[in-house]
């Protein structure tokens, strides 16, 4: 089947739109609703979008997204210009391009949002690309051994499933190793870029060590070591071929699951899968050796580049530092004095002559009248709207979540550094906002008040909600 026989022709047009960032964030809101709600009501989705995308909706200009010849005034969703109108337009656009579908409640006109299977898959891929989360290694080697051993020794009724799982895990393991090899190359390429010492250290310790070494490379060399489980895996697989009892059991289970049409097809599939897994495990150590060499080359190259950067500053500042370092030698100092010819230069013109400053005697002026200003409701309402935009719920939520140190899910108000009045206001608003159901953290008040950089604030514990 071809791709556009499965998905609509205009499916990817939102990714080329001027407002593509807003549409992507809207898809993430849809994803959040999909993961938390069984039934997504259209009104609830609109409220979630307004809450999460308030700033983006305010700034959004959908003129370039309209149909040819259509204007903002002619569009029913946009002519009012309100946040809800823009949110409805975004939902309508996602429905039009095939990202979501709309169905009606039975015996009513209430609309519910559904997400096609192809759409949620692509949304998840986009979300994973945007999330800066540490990659998790799934322990494919141990999982393969555990599945095969359990089926072979304890649960022979799962032999077919064990072989199929082992085949999939082996494929995933090879893919993980190839991805690891290519990711090392990505960091290796950064060394050739003109990065500062701090950038090199950050790339190595904050990115490479966490995302490559700790997440994949270290588990692969220790708890999920190939040499540790390799021989056991191969022995169990060979037993599947040698033992008629187990071989026939796998075929019967495959036919029962309607995976095999007959015994001949089952026997051929077993042979292919077993040989594939054994061949991959026989050659996997050489694969890992290539990764080891790549890792060592990257590490050594990073160290050499940092040493070079530290020891050789080729800028004018660096050259002056080298000159001044040797100025303590009398002979070198004399040569420096002889080589450097410096003059103090100035000029004089008619403006350079001294002129006495004239002092005027102060006179008492007329007092200014006090102007009485009447309250302007439009101005007051405009000011309130401006304040709401400045301290939107999204900005307040981002501030609170940004205060959490990496890896922690709990922080107290005493630990949050308050540098200015702006952060003090955001902290108070974030504390009030913590009781809302849609925010991703919760608050717990303690019984006392504390002082933080001169600000008197309640003693509060902030905790991230589990997804």
C-alpha cells in the first residue's frame, strides 16, 4: 500500500504553514487529551488549547492559511478575532487535513474528537523529537534470553511466541547498535565545529555522557552484556532445531495462531528466524568493537581539542597575554621598549579656550495646577488585559517547571531563587495556579512563612504530577 492511500493528500500541509509551530503545539494538546481522556469533547479540547496556547493564539495570523480568495472577515471562525474563535479554526484545520475526526454523540449534536491511528503515531514521533528526554535502553539481550529460557524450560506452550519475540528483540538490538554508532558520529562531528571550551565540555558531559554513555553504552557493556547471554541464547535456539518435540510444538502453535498455513511453511520460518538470530549474535561482538573504537576516538579527540583550546589562544588577547608573560625578563623588556613607539597626540581649536560659566539667579515660578483625572474604564480594562497577557497561565507554569532541578520532581519555595519582583509575582501566581486540575504540578502549603531574598512568602512544596 502506498503512503497517500493510507493518509490524506493534505496531511502534511500544516508543517509548511507560516503557523507550523502553533499547529504542532496544538497536535501536542490533542495528544495530551488523548492520553488522559477516554472521550474528547470538542468544547473541552478548545478550552485546553486556549489554556496551553494562549500566547501563540494571540500572536497568530492565519491569513496565509485561508483558502484562495478567502479573507479573515469572510471566515466564520476568525472574523471575531477572539481566542476561542482561533482555537476553533485550528481544530477545523486539523480536521480538514486529516489529523483528527469528528463524531456526534448518540441522540445529540454534541461533537467528540477522535484521532486516526496513523495520526497518533506521527504525533508521537513529533512529540518524542521535541522532548529532550534521556533515551532508554530496553535490555534486548537479557529480554531475549529470559523469553527463550522461560519458554524452553517452564512454559513450552509459549515456544512460538518466544521465538517471535526473540526475533523482534534481535532486530531492535541491531537497530539500537546502529543508532548508537551514528549518534557517536554526530557528536564526533561537533568537534570540528568552532566551539568554545565550555561548549565542548557541555556537549560531552551534559549530552554525550547522559544520552549515549549512561543511557545505552554502559548498560550494553554491563547488565545487558552480549558475551554474558550469547552462548545460552544460541544453545536454546539450536535446541529448537534439534529437538523434534520443540520444533513440532512451535509449528503447531504457529498454525493455531494462523501465522503458518502448513507445517512446511512453519519449518521454513523457524529455520530462517533461528539462523538469523544466531548469525547476528555471532557477529555482534565485532559490531560492538567498532562502537568501542568510535567511542574511544571521540573521547580522545574531545580531550585533544579541549587541550588545544586551553593552551593556544590565537586571538589578539591571547597574543598580548603571551607577550606580557615574558615581560619580567629585563632583556626582553628592553627590546619591547625599543620596538614599541607610542606618542600622545592632541589638538587645539577655538572651542578649546576656557569660557567662564554664567550663573543665573533663580526666580520663584508660578505653581502648577493639579489636574484631576477621571477614571477611564476602557483604559483600566485594557490595562487588565495587558497584565493577563504578561502573566498568562502558560508563562506561569513554564516558570514553576523551570525552577525544578534536572531529575527532581519536588522543590520547596525556599529553594527557588527570587532575583527580582517579576519572579516574586510569577511564584505567587504559580502557587495559586497549582490547585487547577490542568496544570502539571501540585502545591502543598506548610504551616509557616519564610524569607527568600527579602521577600516574605509561604513555605510551599511543589511537586510534578505523574503523566
